[in-house]
């Protein structure tokens, strides 16, 4: 008998889909910074979310313990990921479900398309899902003649507006009510002509459109917040109830799940169902928490599928420091406190994952050597606010610095692929020049002599406000003071530069003799201090004894201790 070892299926080193920026963060942000409407919308919404979060978190005396527990559970998951995924598959399958494994976004989308085509439909309902946004499922299905209807209100606004999400939890956070009203009037057939921007009216317009979709569509696509290995249970937490409609009414349910979303035990949900709502929307609990475990005959979908997606996650797992990004529970707390995100907006990041978490996750999923993604680790002030609010303690600032180092290595042919060898940059030249200058006092002195020449560049206002090349990024927003007329070294040489005359050999000090001469003085000083301390103690003891006697006399007269104290205070003031 001949046996052929096929080995393990190959996993692409990096992911695909909507995790790549079309242009650098710097270029995109430079345009969005001028969008005053978008910035106003962000400021209004984010300030409300931050306030609500701070309120509900302050109510939890064990909040830091919950964060630690969440972090430790996630560390355990990544250490046992193959085992837990196999356990999840076994339990989900045992309860009538079907598990599919997808190496990348293309394979995940293709599996979903085949499953939808088996049902013979051209329209499916969708629950808000970061996984399907990552793989670009909507665009993929549309290209193959199938319409995916977003049922989450914010996702619906983005879809009808032919827009892109800008936030993880609130995808339409960059839109205000007037803009949403205009989108609905243009895109929803039969909507009232006098539709106002009142939230209740906007929500009702959405409900009327979606109600028919919920009942007619036989296939739904969802994501999941957690997949429980020990029971094969999937979980979705939401605020609107649209998810519940999609999970119960269709005949077929297809769930996209990143492999990092698995957790070991059902009771681990206790930790995350406290952390997630408080961190994301400032709620004490989610209005809707849906759990489903396989197929129940005669109740709910009878055709259950889950697609387990890698799409670069294995590559992230290889990085001992960067793998923390896989702990993310998609709460968006880091976005809501980030000063860079608040000013630049989510679209500037180019990826489906914006903000601080996107700045560390997207470059790792897609590879730091990707042309546009390598700018994302620099989209941060490193203020550390993201780490302070992260419910699972992802040290985002450390990972950002780590990825910046990997980007520099990649530029010099030391990256993961090791083939990128670009020409020396301006920064390379500046660092080489600094190394030469600071490595020699003579060279530095010569460089300083040329410093006063910068006074010519400064002009009459004594400010340098425009310089070429790399340093132009500094002078674009800041001025440089006029250089001094002479360098510090030159001034010191003129005024303090004379060296002190060497001590004659005859004046050398005998250190041992000096120690012997002063030993007695030190002992005498210690004895004097001890006597003073003993006297202070005696004085204090006598004072306390006299106070006790005075209090006893006052009490004998019928006075209270408070009366005595008041009298003592009056005496002191007098």
C-alpha cells in the first residue's frame, strides 16, 4: 500500500480585501482635515460616547480586574488556537451546523456565494459585520448578481449613500441627521416627500423599507462577536434588534467568523458581556444579545453555516508583540479617545479598521511592506489614551513603535520578504550626517560655526518659516527661531574657556588622614543630635501630661472636651 503525505494546506502569508489603503494616511488625512462638517459630526458624537463610557465604567469597582481577565482569556485563546478551533468545529457540527475553512478573503467570499446560489436567491439580508466588510463580501456578491441588504441602521445609511464605513461600531458617525434625511429621500422608494431629520421619522422610514426584506429574504449573512469552543455557540451583541430578525426568520444563515473570535468556555462570555457594551456605546448591557447553537428542528434557520477566516491572522500570530492586536473585541473604545482619529476621520486610514486598532491591525494583516499600509503606524501621537481605555489591555503604543521599526527594516531590505531595497532617503542622509557630526568634537565645532549663517534665511521677522525637503514638514506648521550669532561652544571658549591651573603635587590631599580627622566630628555630631531628640521627647511627654491634667480638671467642672478644645483655641488665637 502506498501512502502519500499531502501535508497541511498552505496559508497565504498576508490577507486580502478591504484592509489596504489606496493612498497613504498622510495624503488622505490632509484632505479630510478641511472637511469641517465631518469634523463637527465626529466631535459631537464622540464627546457623547466618551462621557457615557466614563460614567458606566466608573460604576464598576472591579473594572481593572475585568480588563485583566479579558486580556488573560485572549492570551489563552492565542496560545491554544488550533485546539480551540477544532473543538468549536466538532461541537458546532454535532449540533447540525456546517463549518467551512477559508484561507483568505477570496476563498471566504467564494464559499458564501456558492452557499447562496444553492438556495436560488438573488437577495440576502445582512447583519452588521466587520468580517464581511474586511472580505468585501457586498461588492463580491454584487459583481455576481446578488444584492446584500444591510439591516443595521448605520450600515444601511452607508450603503444607501454609496459611502464607506468610518467607524467600527457607528459606521455612519461622519454623517449628521440632515445628510441622512437627504440620503433616504433620494434612495428609498416611496419615502415621504416631507421627511424631516427627526430621529424617530428616520428610523421609521428605515423600518418600513426593511420590514418586507426581513420576511421575504430566505438567506441571511452575519458576523459574530464570539464563538464558544466548548459548546459550538455563536454570539452577536447589538443595539437595534435587526440582528435578531436576521438570525431567526431566514431558512439559511451564513456566519463569517475570524479565527481569533473563538473563546474557550461559555462562562468566559460573562467577562466580555460586561466589557464590550460599556467600552463601545457606554451601555451597561446590550439591548439584544443573541446566542445560537446549531439547528433546532422547526425553529429558526434549518441550514446553518459558519466560515472560519484566516486572511492574514496566522501572519499576525507569528509576531510575539504584534499578536496582541488579535485580542481586539471590536469595541472601538480606542477610536473614541484618539485625538488623531477625531481630527482626521475614519476614511483617512483607508482600511475597514480605522483608528488606533486599525493602525496596528491592518499593516499586520496585509503586510507592513504594502505601499500604503506602511504609513498607518505613524498615524498616532503615542499619547497612550488608547491603551488606557482598551478593555482587553492591548498595548497599542508599543505595537505602533514596533511596527515603525519593521517599516524601517522593510525599507532597507530587512523585512519579511527581504527584497525591498529602496534608494537612501532624506532621513537616511540626515541620520548619517548626524552620526558623523556627533561622533567627533572637531566636526561638530565646524558645523556649529556655520550655524549663524541661518540668520540670513530668517529675514527681517527673525523667523524661519519655510525650508525644503524633509524638514519642510516641520516648517509647514511651525516657525524656527533665528539662530544665535555664535554657538555655545564658541561663547564658552571666549568667556569660560581658560582651564584651571593644575594643583601642585605638594598640595595633594591625604584622603585617609582626612577621614581619620573627621571621624570624631561625625561621632560628636551624632551624639549631639541624639541628646536633642531625647530632650524633645521629654518636652513632648511633659506637655501631654499637663494637657491630660487640664482636661481632667475641666471635666471635673462639668465642661466637655469640646468646650476645653474651644477654649484652648481661643487662647491660641489671643
